[in-house]
C-alpha cells in the first residue's frame, strides 16, 4: 500500500530528488566533454561522449523492472550510492596520466546508473502525489532540474577550468553526496516492496534474459562498427546524409521501428502475453501501445518538438557567428536560466488553476512563436553574421542589439519552460498506475527521437541557406504537431483513462 503525502506540506523531496536527477546528467553529458577537451583529448575521442546518451534513450527497456521489483525509493538509493562513489573515483583519477580513459569508462558505466535513477525518481513522483499535487509541483521539479544543470555546466566547469578538475570533481562529490545522504536518512518510503530484488538477479541469469542482453550488446556493437565499414562508406557516397548520422540517430530509428512493429502486431503480442499472466515486463509495453488513439499520441510526442529541436541546435552557433560569444555565459546563466525556471513555475501554476486542456494551445503557440522571433533577429543581424563569422576580432554589434538577443533568448527559455510543463503533465496523465516508471520512460524516449535528426537537418540548412531560413523553417516544422492537438485523447479532466495514474 502507498502512503500519500500531504503535498502542500511535504515538498522538500521534490527539489532534492530532481536535483539528483539533473546533476549527474549534467556532469556525465556536458561536463565530461569540456573536461576531456581541456585535458587535450582528440576531438574524435571527445565525440565519443555521445555514447553516454545511450542509457537515457534505452532506459525504457528496464523501466518495467523499477515498477515490478522492490520500491522506487530503494531503486533511487541503489543508484545514487554508486553514482556518489563514481564521482569520488573521478577525484582519484583526475590527476593520473591516463585520466581521460579512466574517467571516460567511469562516466559510461555511471550513465546507466544515472538513467535508472531518473526512472525511479519519475516513478516516485507519480506514486507520492495525487493528480492535484503532480500538476502543482511539475514546475517546481523542473526548476530543481534546471538548477542542477546550471550547477554542473556553470559552477563545476568554472572550477575545473580555473582551479583544476580534482577540485571540480571534489566539489561535485560533496554536493551529490549530501543529497544522497539526505535521501538515505530522510526520504520517506511510500511503497511496500512488490517482488524482492534478488528475484530480478535470478531472472537476469536465465537463458532467455541472457540471450536478450547479448542481442542488445551485438546491436550496439553493430551500430558502433558498421559506420566504419567499407560497405557503409560506399552507401554514404550515394546517400551523403549517412555520414552525419551517429549513434543517437540509429538508436532513435530502431526505437521508432520497434514501437511501430509493436503497434502493428499488438494483437498477436497480446495473445502471447495472455499465455503468461505473470509477464509484467512485457505487459508494461503492451498496455502503453494498446491505449486508445495511441498512434496519434506517439505522433504528437514525436512531432511537437521537431521545430524546437531544430531551433535549439542553431542558437549557439548563431550567437557565436553574430560575434557575441563572450556574452554567452551571462545570456545563458543570467537570462536564460531564470526565464526557464519562471516559465516552468508559471506553467505548472496555470495548468493547476485552469486545467491542461485550456493551457495546451496557449503554451504551444507561445513556444513556437519563439522560432519566428529568432528568424526576425537573424534577418536584423544578418550583416553582423556576415562580418563576424570566423573573425578573430568581431565587430561590436551595439548595446541595443545585445538587448534584442537577450530578450529573444529569455523569451525562448520562458516559452520552453511552458512547453516542457505541458508535455510532462500530459505524459503523466497517460501513465498507467501499475507501470508509471516504464510509461514515463517510453514517452520521454519518444519525444527525444527527433532531436539528433533535427540537429543534422538544421546544420545542413543553416550552412546552405543561412540562420534566418533555418529558424523560419523550424516554425513550419512545428505545425504538424500543433495540428494533432484537437485529436489528442485525455486532455480534458473529464476524460477517464482506464488504470491511469493521475486521472
């Protein structure tokens, strides 16, 4: 049985859990590349940090285990302990001669713990809070995550590049260690264990499970080495876009293909599962695929953020080419971060006050208007882009233009906060009460699929046509997702989703 908190009083855990979700992600995904390059690692090796993203894209595969075995709190503690130890080892490895290889392997392993920690935290959040509480604190949890990201990409990087990486990782270990100890001694248990974790260990030793894991390893190996083969090189001559595709692109394609096949053969899969009523793992996927209008839901998740991803990939290069890269730090930390936090908090409050259905259109329209603002900004600053691209000493663009960039960037982050809150709230509404962690992981993986493809497209388009065109096209790419909103199920509070976690 679950013991519901009074969410209006017990709220500190929302900040601490989502800080410990965002902080390892920032260190592993962002700080790692800066550390490696600062240690004079080759760019080809730094590019291999893209592998760190694999666990986050594939975490939906083991998400059902978090629902089925032990409790969400124990999964959190079980993941955060090794993560804390990992950061301590980074402190030890940082001064060593071969530090880049040791820390690379350390972070790659740690990525699996961090991705599983994310799944447990999301499930715990939905277990603890009722519908009203989930909506109330969705902005608060988003704020905690973004603050954790700022601490990693801002504070840790500043310490590392200024005073050394031993001190930077030491500070990281202290910060994360304090949060881990708080959860160990003060985070409340709100579940009784379902199945003991040792049963999962026994399950992992079965032939079928071992064969599945071996298949996944072979798949990852194929994705790693096939692009380096002669066959791939010949194909790339005919299809140049293949040269720009990396691990994330292929994983995204495989995920999309698996979801499509599961939907096409859902009746046959359902028949097989009925023969084994204890197959909780498989049921989690089937229940998600078997929802009403699931095709529209999947299409919505994948299409809605295509324009946003396309824009986001070119904002940084645009600021550099305009000639104001020296201002990027305060634009990001002093303008962008506060705006995104405010957007998340305001979004959560508005949804809780006026309902998700009433706020969906306004939030999504505001989010996509940003693309048009950036297009106008790019047109206005086109002359400076032409003068300053590649220049060692950029031409000063003037205070008024810097203010215009700051306003656009701030509005972009504020609108992004609104859009993210809408998506998270809707995804929580779709999560079945028995498979919260698994279903949230599946949904998060779906809306991440377009990101690497949007990055390839935006880079090619910007190089060919310029920034103003890619920003304008990014708005057009957001339209198909918006057109699906009238057809989405379960937006209204009156619509009942069978077995839903929050409806």
